[in-house]
């Protein structure tokens, strides 16, 4: 049986300081079996939160002693408080532990976990956190403003079979993938976002403008995609009065590329320098919106969000022009962002890290996987969920575990059985790495209603192992 290999990144994600404690934790974890990963990560999170409880433990005492060395902690956490969990049976212990820490921040007003939740950095992916006049860079996430966009065309879905090569070539010709990749020379797109005044805000934003131009209209790596599929309306109960039936549709998922990642890294560092928190909460360092640093990040976040939206707009314009079909409707929604909203009569900052806005009547797209359906939805405005829903199916295993679990032959077989053509992609994005999207949607029936169902047919993803997602 293989020994457990907990990575430094996993430990940092649950709050471990970049210190010898990481080496010690990895050494002890290696004495456990690979199948015990979730249990060991939960113990490591609990030990970090209360090392004094493990000083007599035969296995963990040495690590507990290292973590009890006094640190410069000037901000104390609140007593533990409850938060709502949707689909709790499918949510790992690490994500719960991260949320339990997040709701103890002195600025926290409310929290909720969506049914696609899994462990991330700081706030878990699928975590929603409402705060009082404070923004958390790692509560927003690294890929600031990442989003979904859906275009529905007045064309029969059958064209994806009768002209499959034409539609596949459009993806290959007009999209670009891979961390750091983009366009050069005459291939570069133009967009009003490049004139956004926030690019001139400081030296950092000015230095990022040329990279942003080069990557405008590209999609990065990781779980980002551009795909053709069929969209099925069961009836005409939709905002555009589109008759029931199947339609050609384009679905995209990507974010703010190198611009957003660089801004996230910079302002997380700034927040950690200003906001001194206990070890287990250090990745939740926040910025007061009444400070210059808070306002600067807020502007940078919006710049990255506008840029991510522009990337989708460029992609959809190119694809629409390429196929020449009339556009019936377009829907876009984003995650990895913070919004000023009202919650129970109070203005709050709502962080949705891998979670979709789902206020009453708000439209959104919730994808499954490269073979599982996605859904066009309408929010119900559930205050307990902080007017949110999941942003997808959510991973049920890490990328590394997926690469160990599935084979190229298995991926090929499942793609064939679903009639899906994959351009690029890798085993880390195999459908089995994700939760059952139908179970996720069942767990959030109180949060959204389904308007239409999207079925992927021709999918393009990065094929270079990029992890920019």
C-alpha cells in the first residue's frame, strides 16, 4: 500500500506557516496510507487550530510542540459559530475545517458552503463568506473574476454531427490555451477594457497591461474550456421566449489570466503584512475597505473582473462570426469575486470563491464536466445561502489523484460513450474526478431553478498540463 504524500501546497492551503513545521508534518503524514488522506488532512487542520490538544499524542506531539512557538498574532478569532452546508455528505473534512476558521474572523457576518465545495487556499472553493466592510484576497481567489458565458444560436443542434469538423476547427483556430499563453502580433484582439483607467493605478497594474493585451481572448489552463454543445429548453418559460427544443450553443469557462493571478498574489501579501492572524487563518488576511490598501485591491479586483469578461466577449464574438448563425441570447455569470450586497438589512461584502450569485431572478450557468450536462439556471434568492449556488460539479479528487486513477484508454472510452470530441485536455480533468452534477443540483433545489440543460459535444481544453484555473 502506497505511503501518503501530503504536499507543502496542501498544508499551506489549510493555514500552515512556511516553516519547518511543513517538513515535519509531511514526514509524519508519510507514515499513513494514501487512502487515509482526508482523515490525515482533517487531523492536521485540527492540530493547527489547537496544538495544545496534541502534546501528549504519540504520533503528533513533536509537530504540536513546533506549532506552539509563540507568533506575532495581534488579531484574535471569534468563538466558533455555525454556517449552512448544502449537500454535506459530499463535502470533505478539509473544506469544512477551512470554513470553520473563516466564520471565526472578527469581520465575518455569515458563511455558507455550496454542494460542490472542496478544499482550497484560505476560503474553500464553494465557500461563501459575508464580511463587514472587509475584503479577503484569498476569499476571492487567485483567478479573479473567473466566469461562465453561454451563447445560444438560432441553429439546429444537429450541425454538431453533420459539420463536426467545421466546428472543431473553429475552436482550434479562434481559441488559445495554456498557462502563460496568448496571442502575438496581428492576432491580438482589441477591446475597450484595455483603456480602463485602473491600468494606470500603480506601477504593478501598468506593468501588467501588455501581458493582458497579449492574453485577451485566451483561456489559460486547468479546468478552463471552450466547447460547443446542445442546449435543450423543455418549454418556453425563459427570459427570451425561446421555443422548446434543442439549439446550438457555445459555453466558455475562464478568468483573468496572468493579470488576475499576479494581482491576487500581490494583494494577498499586502493583506498578510497588515492583518496579523493566527496561523490557521493567515490565508484569510483581510483589508479594511476604508483603507488605501483596501480600496486599491477593490479597484484591482474589478479591473481583473472586467478583463475576464472581455476575454469571454472576444471569444464569443470570434466564434459567432466564424459560424455565421444568428444569436438568440447570451448569459454570463462569474465567481471568484466579492460583491457589495444587502443581507438581512445590512450591507456586507459577499465573497463567492467558486460559487455563483443566485439572487432572485439572477441568471447563471452551472457546468458539470466534459461529459456531464451543465445547467442554465435562475436564482431563487435564498438568504440562508447568502443568495448563492454552486459554480459547478466540484472536484471529488485532486488532480494528482485523478492522474493516478484514470488511464488514457478509460478516458477515451467514456468520451466515445458520450459522443464527445476532446481537443486537448488531460487525465486530471477526467469526468470521474468530479462530483455527480445531478446530485449537486439536487442538493441545491432551494437555491436555483433549472431553465435549460447543456450537453457538451466538442470540447477544447489546455493540453500542456497547465494548472492555471
